[in-house]
C-alpha cells in the first residue's frame, strides 16, 4: 500500500533546528489522515505522497512551511493578578487571541511585579527546521475518519 488521499499514515518523527539541536521527537508513533486535511505540514504531506511503510522523508522547512513566522502582535502584556501565584516563565495557558475568536496557547516569557508577558507564537515560530520521519504504518481511512477530517484510534484523535 502506498500513501494517497484518505490513507491513515502513522509516522515517527524528529524535528531539529538547522544547527542539529533536537527540538521535538515523537515519543510514540503519530497518525494523521492524508489528503489535504491540514493535519500535518503541507510540504511534509506532499513529500509523503506515494510512500510506503519504512520509507523516510527528510526535509528542511522554512518557517512559513513549518511552525509559522514569528508575529509580534501575538505577544501580550497582561495584569499579574490574572495568573496563579506560582506562575513561572515557560508555563503555558490557553487564552483568547487578540481578535477574540477561538482559543490559542500562550507561553509565559517574562514576569514583572504587576505584569506578565505571554507569547501566542509557537515556541519554534520563525525558525527553519529539519524534519525527518519514517512511515511506520498505513491503512485505508474509515468513512467516519474522512467525515471528521482526521485519524481516529491508537495514534490519532480519540474523541471530539
């Protein structure tokens, strides 16, 4: 079987910066629904098209093709009293974005006496990365997975 639209693809991956420093590594295999559902970086999905089990992909991705460009407007200054007493730099909180729709993950980047700086950018935003993965498993997607636009089961989403 080869990867094509509506295939559930299970991969293991490693992401490094361009100097070779490890940024992220899958602790267990990760599954996604292949076929333009925005479940994986588009350039990675394109490179995986047609691959089979045990095939590898090795790509250097620019920020726009990976975790996004760094956006200054996603950095916010918030009143200190809105946070727990034990707040530390590096803690993450879910909050509303500046435009108010949905939720996004913010990371605490600085703490002053009465203010906290939070950053809604992905920790690796603005970085070019080296993405390597190995195809571990392939199977046809179920109708339910196609309808929900993502993989279910052991390495995908378990609930909605």
